[in-house]
C-alpha cells in the first residue's frame, strides 16, 4: 500500500512545489477582473447595443489613472470549457495524448477553448513563442492561437503554424476548419490540476459585443488603488444602471484560491502517506522481531555449530525479503496503473516509481536488520535455553 500511494503523493507535491516556483506567468497582482452581464430583467440581447455598452465601458476604464490597458474574454485565465477536436488528415498527433480523466475517451484531443480580445496577450504580458498574436484583421476569421501545452500534449509536428483542425461538435461560431497562427506561453504558468503540466487551450479572437457575459480585466502599471474596486462598479453603473458586475477583485486572489486547494490536497496526501510509511516500517519491524523470537533456539544452535553472523542474518531475513519484494512489485504495478489512467504514462512515471521502490526497499531493509542483528548477536547458551 505504501509503494502504491507514495508515488502519487510525491507527484502531487512536486506539482504544487513547481507551481509555487513558477508563479502565474503574468502580473496577476496588477490586474483587476470582473464579470459583466446584462440585468436579470433585460430583454433579448441586442448585439449592437451590447457592443456599444462594452466599448463605452472599455473606454471609461482605460481613462482611469494608472490603467495601462483593458482586455476582455469569455472567462478568467485557466477556466474554459473543454471540446473535442480533430486535426486535418496527415497531421501527426501524439499516439496517446494527455486527456481529462474519467471522460471515457482515452485517445481524444480535449483542449479547453475560449474567446479573447485581440489585445489580451499584449495587455497580460503573455510571451508569443511562435507565429504571432491576434490582430484586428483576425476578427471574423477562423484563425486561432494555442498555448504551449496544446502543442506539447497533442502534436508531433515540428512546426504547428498553419495546421488545421475542426471541432467535433461545433457551434455556429466555430464551424469549419481553424488555422493555428500563433503559440503563446501558458498562463497561468502553474498547473491547474495534478495530472497535467498545463491546460491545453485554444484562443479565438472576439470583438466587443461578441461575449455576454464577459470578463473585463483592467491592467495597472503597478498595484491597483484600493478604491478602484468600488470605482469599477461605479463606472459600470454610469454606463448602464442595469449592468451587473460580479466577482470584482484582483486576479491574483482568484488564482490564489485555486492554489490554496491544491496546497491543501498536497499536505493531506503527504501526511497520510507519511503515516502509511511509518506504519509499514513499524509493521516490518514487528514482524521481524516476532520471527527472531520464534527462531531464537534455532539461531543458538546455528551459532554453536559455527555459523557466521552474516549468514545468520541472511537466513533470518530471507522470508521477509521475499515478502518485501512482493510488496514492492504489487505496489509498483498499482501505481503504474494509476499514472496510466490519468494520462501521465508509465514511461514518464518510471523514474519516480524506481525511486520510490528504492526508498521503500531501504526503509524495509533498515526495519529488518535491527531485529535480525540482535538475534544473531544473542549468546549461543542463552539462545539454547530460550523457550521454543
């Protein structure tokens, strides 16, 4: 059980530590975000009226002191719906792409997809790794930008630019073939779950009025003024009193909530695994102590006949060694199956499995040697007088 659980605990803890070191990948502490949507009693959305409202709101926010840019999107970074895609024939994809567990489709390509303003990457300070970011000319086209995780998880092609894909169940706005024109770094840069390095994401360009509700992100040159959150709501009311502004706050606070959950899971897993590890060592020690006590007379006879202490220790530890090997093998198989089920794969997990097996073997060896050495050092006459 310890060998089966420990690799997952180490894997989860490593992901959390890596996320803490990586940070958000963009200045989330300088961005205030809010969800904007029409009033509950609003009639059918008029796209022209909605576009005019959003443009006015964007202009009013950009005019605020210290604001360096305002972007909009269908959701906050890292939160987007998942859709199945298929590349054009001839595109080389990974033999077994990483996927979302428990969806029942082990070989499907299931990235998240979201719509963003054409200047969002620039305002967020996201690095363009290949190709280009969106421009105004991309509005109304099928051009898309993907992130680094999308390329690494799904493609074997050396150059993703120009590749075409389509959605398996597209809505009217996403019908047809889509062309990759750029690749950006992951943002957030830290993993949003425990089984993937990053969330593979497709970005579509959007114009004011295309999204409702919409997430507005206001970037400041430094730390946002404490009073700006109330000012944000006031500006929304000035544009249209019926507008609803919810979840107004620093983007870093939202990302902190995500990481807080991951930290809690990591600490809980680590504590449970440490307890299991200690119980395993204690169980092995108790088993060996009982074995030595049962074989004290035999050890005495062997000692009297001149058996060296090293051979006695090997003889006493032999049965426990086979049990330990069996436990290592069974636990490693279970752990490998768990990594395969979540899409990590045995090959990537093999170094971790070997390290854990070595650590557990060392713990078992130390727990075994103590009672065995104590039994081998028992004087022959005392051992012969011991009860059977």
